[in-house]
């Protein structure tokens, strides 16, 4: 492994709640945080260092993005070099070589599946881009009646209006008006009665994909543009696809000419021990959204992958006309491209996807050792992801998991919680000793938790 950069701690630790006020923090209980701040000063490898000098083991790869571990020298150097060489270049009617090289390199990761890449700056933008590609694709092929989009309950597709419309989390939707019209949702596949404590993919639930057939019949196939799902739902608590479920979605989409979009913002770049979840499950979508691990979380970047035929459908316009009226000032930003190249180098050189695969058995066993601990009502795992579902305290949903989160942080472990579910996704450089520490700390905390 190459070196991790060593960032010195800030000299002043004189943070007070007043200093923290102006930043309106995203997806955060702002007042709780500002009364009891958890501030990180630096990071290297598997650890953060807090502003008070404590080592915090990263059980979540930041926010599911730092797959190669923190502060990688190679990425830092590549970013520095790039800013010194070509800091910015438009990609509207202009270009620069490394964006093209990166696109070539990305499609080569799954050459049978995809042949074009559209660059964005985040997962949310990737999702909105994919939905727009789907709508425009049908229209330019003369099927402009296909305007409906189908998502799934408990799906998370970021926070753009497209993403929250196809997403299935009511708190993310209810404040924001009527959203985009013409969206319907499949049921989620999470069922504790049938599948609690499954190791790997659960056995029960493939038939839930048949709901798509029902929705198709309800709305008529000619009205449906695309179906979007996360192959493994991450943000709503690690919900795994039942055996055969994704295959059935694929079959139904094929039957009715509907595009299937896999949102791989979390599962992309090695999380399941393969390049992408599509490779893990052997089910190919028409469009695939990615972000996060593409640059190891260092520089914001996303990419939408398109299967052969989609880009070509747009190429009927006169040669000097813009074919797709969409893009971002920072699409294919040279600095992000440099970070992505260096990240892909590290993944390859260190065999990190294979590493994730080879550790997944140890991970599974470690996670399932928590079975008899207080409050645990389910454990689930795949690749280097795990969900630990806790029984909610009556009348106080989320309180127990949040208490566990705070206690873990006090003991030097960063976990992530959603509802009363703990979601774990360590960097792929994790060692067995770190896995022991993650599971050991959680076990200790669960004994004491409210
Ligand atoms: C599956 C999925 N899609 C989209 C997003 C949104 O990504 P971003 O926060 O980069 O916009 C996320 C973020 O966690 C995600 O998990």
C-alpha cells in the first residue's frame, strides 16, 4: 500500500457552539450536534483523528465513499499535479484528454454491459441525469408517451427532485410539494418475519418483483419509461435483494421495453467484492448511476453508465446539433478526473475489490456473532456491508440507534445509523483486527445501550 498523508492537527482546539452556528448542517440534528459537537480534524488509513486528538476507527468509509482508506498519497499528488497543470476546462463544446481517458477506463470495467459514461458531481446528479436520459431516449425513438418512472419504497436516490420523487422515504418527500408527476413505487423487500438473520441474500421475496407487472398493467406499458432501484438499498438500512428478485425485474423490463436503472452510488467500486453490484448479481441494467467510491470521496464526482445502443439513439440529430440538452459546469472536471484515475489505480494495484471479497466471510461471521445481544432483531450482510437492526423503544423511534452511535463514537468507532438500524461499510483496506474492534465495540455498547 502506498503511504497515507500525515496531516498535522489544527493548532487551536477552541471550538465553541458559537463558532458552529452559521453552518446549516445537512441531514443532521443541528441543535444536538452544536451542543455536543463531533469534529474530525484529520484522517489516515482506517482512522479519523478528532479535534481533541482521539483516534476514531472508520466503520463507514466516511459516507460509504472512502473505499481505499483515507488520505491516500497517490490521490493527493494527482490532484495537486492536475491543479498545477490544467485546473479547469469546460466540457461543453470543449474537452480535455483525461475525461475521455477516464470514460474509456470506466466502460472497460464492464465492457459487455456499458459503452458510454456521462459525468456528474454527485449521486443525486447521477440519478437525475439517468432519469432524464431515460425520458429523452424514449422520446427521440418516437415513444414519447413513456413518461412514467417507477421507484421503490425505502429507496434512496439522493435529494434532487427526480431522486426524491422516485425515492421511497416519506421524510425526504413530504416537505417538498407534489414532486415530479407520474411516479409510482414498488413495495420494498424488507421482511423480518420471513428473512431475519439471513446470511447474504434472503431466500424469500423474489415474487415482490411481480408487482412491477401489476403496475405495468395498471398504467399500460406504453406509458412507462424506467424503473430505478438500488441493487442493495444502503441508506435505508442495508436491505438486500431476495434471491431471484433482480432477475425478475430485468425480465419484466425486457418484456415491456422499460429501461432498468441500477443506482450503484453505494454498491459501485468494490463494496460487494466485485466492481459493481451488477457484476455480483449477474443482472445488467440499462443505466447505472455511480459516485462516491469513484474518487474515494476526495473530489465530488459521479458517473452514469449507459448500455450499448442508448447513446447511439441520440446520434440521429444533425451532426452540428447538441444531442442531449443536459450537463453541469463541472461534468468531467479535470481535478475530479485526476482523483478518479488515481483512485482506480489504487483499487487495481492493491486488488481492493478482491480483498473485499476475501474478507466477506470473516465479516459475515463477525457480524452474526452479535445475534444474542440485547435489542438485536436482525443482522444482515453482503460483501463488506452489514445492517444491524435494533428493536425501537416504544414511542421513540431512532432513539436507541442514536444512543448506540454516540456511545460508539465515545469509544472511538464511527458507525452510521438510519432509523433504528446500524449500517456498516468499512473501507476495503480493513484488517481482521479492525473488524474485531468494530464488532467488539458494538457488542460492548449494546450491553449498555438504552
Ligand atoms: C443509492 C444512492 N443514490 C444516490 C445517493 C446520493 O448521492 P449524493 O449524496 O452524492 O448526492 C446516495 C447517497 O448516499 C445513495 O446511497
